[in-house]
C-alpha cells in the first residue's frame, strides 16, 4: 500500500537525497530472483551523475550509491519494484507491487513517480456487509488490508419481555398481529441506525486515510441503504458490488472485487472525459493554458492521459513550468532545465491542492484528441456541486 502521508513524509527529507526506482523482477512469474539487469543500467546512470558533480558533492553521492549497491547485491526480492530514498541520515525503502520506470536522481527527493502511481492506482475504502457485521478494508494495487470490523448487534431481549408482560408456564404465547409488527419495526429501526453508522464510519475512514472512494459489497438490501446515507461529498465516488461476499477471506475477496472496481474506474474515467469535452464553460483543454491556470491556483481538477509525453522547462528556483524554450525563467530570472510533464504535474497538483485523474484506454484516446490534458476552474466545480 502507498499512503498519501507516506509520500508527503518523503518530500520533507533533508537534501541531498539519492532516489532510486528499480524493477526487481523480470516478469510476472519470476519470483525470488536476484535483482535483474536493470541494476546494470543504474550503474551507468550513477557514473553519469557522478561525472557532473563537484568533488565534495560527488563524495556524498558515492557514499549513498555504495549503500544502495550493497543493499541490492544478492538480494532476493518479493516485490515487483522498489523505491529507495538514501541520505546522510536517511534510508527509506518503499516496496511496490507494480512495475516502475527505472530512474536514478540526486538532490531533492524525487517523489513525482510515487505521486503519479498513487493517482493511477487510487486507494479505496471497501466495506463488506452481511447480516452480522461490516468489514472495512483498504484497497490499492489490487490488494487489500484490514482496517476494522463493526458487528451488527441488535439486542431484542428487552423488547420481548416488554411485549409479553408478566407471563409464566403454559400461558407464554408467540407474539402475533400488532405486537409482531411492532417488533419487526423495532428491528428495522435498529438496522437503519446501523446502516447510518456504517456510512458515517466509511466516510470518516476516507477522510483520515485520504482514500479516493467507497465500494460497498453485499446484497442489495444491505448496500443500498448504506449508500443512501453516505455524505454528499462522497456521492460521486461510490461503487456498489451486489454480491454476498461477507464471509470471503481477504485474499479471495481482493480477487473477486478487482474486476468490478476496474470496470467502475473505466466508466468513471470515460464519464469525466465526456463531461470535460461537453462542458459549455469553465473547462480548459489547451495544454499551455491548463499549465498556466494550474500554477495560478484556479484549477480544481485535472484529467491527463497516462501516456502523454509532453516536454517542459522547469525553473530551478521557483518551479514555474511551461513549454517555452527560453532557458531563463520569466518569473524570477533563474535558469531552467528540461523536464517531462509526468515529473512536474503530480507535484504541481499536490502543491495547488488540485485533484489529478490519470486515465487510460478509451478515455485517454478521447482526451488525446483535444491535447491530452484538461481541467475545470474551481468556481465551475463549486457551482456544479451547489
């Protein structure tokens, strides 16, 4: 799992930091093998970086590089890929269950790839319901971890005593008619309360753990009343999986819900792109304008195609980024370096508190037809919410 707080903490590491992204398995079936040929590529990159550093900084770099090599040498990985952040007083290892783009950076922590992965594979709260309990789980990268369970406890003992009064022996009879109706109504009221509490708890977990949506799993008569009580802020991010999986083990459960979640993500991505392209106003789809408005703080949400290779120049001092070929920043006069959109956009979106949606498939193809990127102005989204 990759939490937002974990990524944020990496960005606060004291520079300089050696950042390494490395695929540790060759293919889907290569389990428990040594670190593959990608390490050879990293060695070449390390030499290239060292050749361009001053003597004192080169010594710092080589110290961290030797730590990384010593860690990787002869290692038997269990994960698909890793990210390492190494500094004088730092060693952070992030195992990842999916492949990455091999990369080696020196200087400030290079968290953009982690931010992008977290946006491409958003974490969700999955609530599995049956008559006995609600299980709350975190879902990301097609894997699940337990958060908590809440039993559905309905105590009817006092209701029975009150309905029957003081009776003994042969005079005890099963309640019928209006008494039976009252009893059923009380049970229904208790379940209604439990459904409300379940909805509130799912929303609370999403806020605390910064999850992107809620999936309710169970039969229709369980998931629908919970969905009806989900707070309005999450109404656009609810998925219903109408299957009775209450007693299913977590390992099997993650496999059972993976396809429905992928379908929901695909449909939502296509819907977002259609809404963007069909907007009468407040939407921006020209790449240069999107970047300008984003850095002015006026964009609330951005859609970008997952394979959109856009080259930019980023300021070394203030971070302003655009497609101008000018090597000097017009904002502060500092020098600029060439950067790719995939490196710049996740960090800008985080800094300006902008939602970032990375789309692929049909949604990405439709978005590339109008420039590969688009967004909504903040006031437009607020008006739509009202």
